C-alpha cells in the first residue's frame, strides 16, 4: 500500500483539512507556501493520467471547497499536479498541491529548484 493510501486509512497520521467519502485533503508535511494542502482521491490512481473524467469532475468540486475552507478562495491560489518522471512526481498516488496565502512567483518553473515557491 502506498504512503497516501496509508494516510487515507489513518495508518500514517496526517493533519487533515477536509474529507468526504471519495476525497481527502491534508497539510503538506514540507510546506512551500503559507497554505500548502494536498488533495487526493481515496481510491488509488498513480497520477492524473489515470483518473476518470467523471471522478475528476467530483474532485474539482471538492478542491474548490477546500480552497474556501482554508480561506484562500478570494485571495487566489495555485493548483499543481506533478505527473511522472519529467513532472518530478515523488509520491505515486495522484495528488493536487493547493498553494496560497501569499503572492506566488511564477519564474520558479524554469529553475533547477522548481519546488521553491518562496
Ligand atoms: P510530489 O513531488 O508532487 O509527488 O509531492 C509529494 C508531496 O508529498 C511533497 O510535497 C511532500 O512534502 C508531501 N508528503 C510526503 N509525505 C507526506 C506526509 N506523510 N504527510 C504530508 N505530506 C507528505
């Protein structure tokens, strides 16, 4: 079982933000912004490549609600999903990074240290 599946089953503790029957949101253990929440489906998909469109539709609504829940809906935010090797995906369970709480820079995408948001 992968690390995020173990977070879903609570075998590994996490700092939960929200959940419903299908999705789970929790604070990233190594935040790159004042708000850095990971949003995952409870069912295992290796990456964004694998999630069916109808499930993604429901996940979109959940992510919008999480952004409201953590208070960044009005100020703005960024959603990122790293996919596969070139996407620098480390955990092979689909997750979206929800980042906000500050004015995020954009140029880091061309930097070697591409995950430094601040
Ligand atoms: P990625 O590089 O897109 O696969 O991102 C994986 C993310 O998972 C990183 O931002 C890690 O800090 C985060 N992460 C890994 N293990 C945990 C954990 N146990 N609890 C919370 N976040 C985690």
